[in-house]
């Protein structure tokens, strides 16, 4: 269908391939014409809306364009009351771009040549004058060489210089950054090249006086799954605003696109009366299409879930990066806002009020890990950046990703990047919980140590009594195929962990984290002594590698 539209608007089905009537003729139509001894034709009818609101055109109209075997110039048919000059002017207002599924270097060259033609139309850009001046300069510069060749070889020889810069534009290339290196786009992977194409097309459209239609085959080709969703989002939010786009796809990233200005159709081959034909049906539910995609149906829901998770993660990282850019002092990112509340109070209570550091929440342990990883690549300033994880299962799991990084001497922080002064660590076990840690280790368990459990038990008992801290049973599933039971961890460790430490096997009710933080900051300074090792480590990290 996209090739048919390309033939209608551009006179060819494939880029750089002449229209071949016998090759492009529908085989069933060929047999029918031979059987009826009729004339073989290729034709298509395209329906238009009068989007230009011309008075000489009806609100809706169609143009039928036909080719026969012996006359390769098509014949146009339309309503008799429409002037032929109007049809010509209307079609001249439209430019159709066909992007095939297999995208060669020629496709880039064609787009860059189109960019030249588009920019040349805008006299305010001055490209026409620049083009003519450059061509004249080149002629003048090479004239001396031509004279010398004639004198020495007795042969008239001149360099054939293009009359405009279109051929020069075809040879242009993008330079892309890879680390500290500049790499031509043509040497990058197919996926990176594919991501550039719609941006070039959209730029051409934005600078053009024409109206643009895209025929885009399988835009997801060569892209990772998440990149397909990103590209589909670009099509929906950006490229389709000023362009009409027809695309074919096998990817849920694209057939998920919906909305007032989107239409989705499912095309499949069906056999009917010993003939195979393409049948087209409107898509009402993407789940119906998922079921026709074979193995893809099994992974599509997970693909969508992963993309949504990544999108949320990127938004969080972007927000964190913005907050980092807004401050000039060293920054310590912690898992949540209650951590910030507690540590700011501890900073003042322990006499570190003059310490030049700011605490910021990452709103989740996965956000904190991703943020440190991103800044390991992109951070350019010299301010220390420190990630502080809770010493519970989730925090330890993510901090383990930096296990290959060495410890900053005399601290509990690992050096994620020495040149960029990035560090990561977790809370050190306070002295009053060392025996508890040993007891948990003895039965093969790690002591869960969120920031709330850092405080002495007397503080936590008071908070529980005043109902500002609520602990809930922690449930776990026994890894047994025959008896996959869910058990209460508190019950399971009964008799194996001292009674005074059993509260550590419970989990904190999420709704009580904020009330507890607001409550504990009102306690006396002494209860925050448990965080002194952390602030001593922060002081070392801030001054490290200066």
C-alpha cells in the first residue's frame, strides 16, 4: 500500500528504481485481463479532504491515476466539474516521502537532498545566494589548473562542478558523540541511524511550504524494544502534529498508538476461491492483535510494563538531575523524603551544622541506583555526589552493583567514580545492634536496617506506644515446590533470635514513616548519635580527591 502511494505521488514504487509495469502489475489482475482479452492496467484511487479549503474543490474528492502497458505516463480521472489546473496545483502542494523497511545510505542522501531543496525555497535563509557564490568560487579556483593542463597536455579539461549544492548536501553526514569521540553517523549502528531519519523528515516539513505525507515501513526495525516505544512516542507527540503519516509495523509500540487522530488497521492474507488476497480490518483492541503475533503475544504485556517502568524512572532521574543542578554544594541522595527529614535533624544535633552538604530524596531505591549510574557517565562538575542506601535487603541488593568499586579509606563508602567524585554506601550497624546482627547472621539471615531501625530500641518502643510507628508482620514464602507455604517471619525465628531483637524481623507500615520522622526529630540530640559514623564518613568523602 505504501509503495502504491509512492507510485501515485512520485511515479516510482521503490527509491532509485524505475517503474516497471509488468513487474509491478497485480498478478490476479493480469490473469483476469488475459482471460478477458482486455487491456492490462494498474490504477489506484486516492481520496482527499479539501484541507486547503479551496472554493474550486468540493469538501471531499478523489483522484484515480491509471497506467497501461504501452503508455507509462499515467492518466488522471476525477469529477468533471473540477478544473485540471486545480488538481495539478493541489497535488503540487503535497510531498510524499517513502521510507522502505530496508534503509540504505541512499535514503539518507535523498533526505539530505530534499533538505537542500526545501531550504532553497526560503529566500530569507540565503542558501541560494550562498550556493551560487560557492559554485563561482570553485570555478575560479580551478580555472588556473585547467589552463595549466591545456598548456602542458594540450587537452581542454575542466572540473565539472554542480550548478547548485544539492549534490553536496547528498554527501553530508552527521557527527555523533560517543564518549569523547566524534563518530560519523554512517559508522554508527543501524538503530541509531534509524532514530535520526524521522527527525530529518520532520525538519524538512517544518521548513517547507508544502504539506508532507510519510509512508514509513516498519519504523521499529533495528531498534531495541524500549527504543521502539520511545520512537513511537515521538511519532505520536511530535512528528504527527504537522505531517500525515502512514506506517506499517509488527511492533506493539506502534500498534498501541491511539487517539483522536490515529487509525489502526490489521492486514492479513486470506485464501478465497483459490486466490490469496490481503484483507483489511479495523483494530478495536490491541489485545486482539497481540494474540495473532505468535511468541510476541507472550512478551508484549511485559514489554509495555517495562517501558512504563523505564519512563517513570527517566522522569525521576530528570527531576533529580534538575535538583542537583540547582545547588552548588555537595549533595547526598537518599532513598526517601523521610530520610532527608531525619538526617537534616541529625546533622544539627551532632554538631555538623556547618557541613557543606545537602540531602535530597530519590523517591525509591531503584531511582537512586539509576541516578548514580547515569551520573557516572554524564557528570561534569567537581561537586561530590553521594548515594546513601538503607541497609535493608533492597538497599543492599542495589549497592551490590558497585561491589567492584573499592572503599574510600576510613569510610563505609565505595568510590563509584574517582574523577567525578561519586560515592555510594549504606548505614553502618550501630553499636547497640551488633549483637542482633550477629544473631541474624548465625541463622543465615541479614539484619534488616532501614533508617527507622537505626534508633535505640527505647526510642522505637516509645514511638510504637504513641502509635506514630507501626510495625507489621513480615511474610515470606518457603521455597518448596510441594509445600510453597507463606509464613510469618517473626514466628519462624521464634526461639532462634532473642526476644529483644524480634521487632527487627517486622516491617514498617508505609503510612507510619512520615509520622515517625516528624515525631523523632522532636527528640533530644542524643538519640541521633547512631548517625555520627555516617557524618564522619561524609566529611571524608566531601574533601576526597580535591
